[in-house]
């Protein structure tokens, strides 16, 4: 076989297409077309010149990615990454602790009087 893009499988199933790596934008378009019913998996595979198993993998990965992103999102925290939300929580905790320490220092000062802390 002189064509470098076609190879024969060892199981004798005939020629196999060379792998084609889709850029993320095409994977997204492929997923949306299958998701919205504009194309079946087979039609999308033909349009993007990939194997149907690639379409299945892209759809599965996109679905899992969407589910993970939705699980990580928090209502009322638009535009914040999980790290930013955690940083905000920790800053609020530091402020709460700072306030508590100040209150305790004032109470101790009032209890002990104005004498030196030797």
C-alpha cells in the first residue's frame, strides 16, 4: 500500500483512516451539533472526518466537563473561580479572628487595669 494515510488492520477489517486531531473549537462545534440534534453521531463523524468513536469520546468529555463546571459553581458568586471564592472566605475568617483578638485584648486591658504587662 503506497498511501501513507491508509493502513490495514490486523483483524482484516479493511483500511483504517489516519487519526485526525480536532482543535478545541471544532470539538465544541461537533458537540453542539450532536447535542442540539442538528447531526447524528455518524453525520458528525463524516462532517469532521473522524471515526464515530471520536465523536462519542468528544461528547462524553464535553458532558463531563460541563457537569464538573456546574458542580463547582456556586450561586451568587458569578465570575469567581473556586480559588477566588476560597480566598474570599479565608480573608473573611482572618478579619473575624482579628476582630475577636481585639475584643479580647480590650477586655483583658479593662480587667487587668492600666498596669504594665510585665
